[in-house]
C-alpha cells in the first residue's frame, strides 16, 4: 500500500508479477497465508490445520464488557503501555491487552479495521445508514460480540506480524525482472472466473 500509494489514487490493480519462479512461489505462499487469516480460517487451510481454526492473539479479555443494556459500550479507546506492543484496548468498561499499536492503527485503503468494527457496534453506531435495517441493534453487548472482537484481534495481530515479511518480499519482487501487461495474453471469459480453493471439496462459490 505504501509502495504504490501514489499509483493507487488512480483506480485499477497494481500487481508486479516477477519472472523469477522462486519469488513467484513465495508470493503465492504468502498470499495463501493472508487469505487463510482474512477469511478466518475459511480458505487455503494449511496442511494439518482445521477449517475455521487460526492462531489466537496474545490479547486477552482482562475486564469483561458488561452485558446489561444500561452499560452497553458508548465509546472505546486505546492506551499505550510501557511498550507499543503492550497497549490496552478499552471498550466501555471492558479491557483487552496486550493490543499492539500496529493492530490499533492497521488500515486498508484508508479504512481503520479495528476502529471501524468497534464504531459500528457502539451504542450510537458510526458510519452511514443505508436502510432502516441499520436501526436494528442489539439491546445489550453479548459474549458472542466479545468472542468476535477477540477473533478480529487475532487476525489483525497475525496480519501485522507478517507485514515485515510481506514488505521484504515485495521489495525483492520489484527489484526482480517483471512481466509487463504486453507480455501477458488477454484472458478468456473462463479464465476470468474466480479461482477454486482446492481445500474446499464442495462448491466454494455456494459457500456464503
């Protein structure tokens, strides 16, 4: 994202494709790892792993979020600890730690993932309303929401931990001989279809 920040102001994909087979294979492996995380263990499940199971974050719930309607969280904040990796996430009266600063600040295309997730689940939700359905809200915080938050922290922690490796690999790819669009054939209609996940033995296109 940082490398192509200027180019990304213009719509369209930016994907450097290396001519080096070993670098290409490493990029594929890294892509599968990230997709495994970002689908909560649903796709590209590593050998020996179980679908839906992914590494848990170091963050633990130190103080539970009250589940009575009167104490539904109205705000959230992050407080830096002795080290950036020891921060505390406060959601209403609840506390989660350690939550690294990198997790708190992680964003995709300018959208902060953790703050966006929490903002939509506060007593007064953030973001735009698209229909009256947006007004259908839980009356109280639930244990299920806490579980979902811990899962999100797990995905973000694993993603940010992988960022140095991702950045290093991208730098190697950019420095290597690259294919240009002129080197590549125009894909057929069938080739434009979404790829099939080999770890899904059923019909991935129907797994909503």
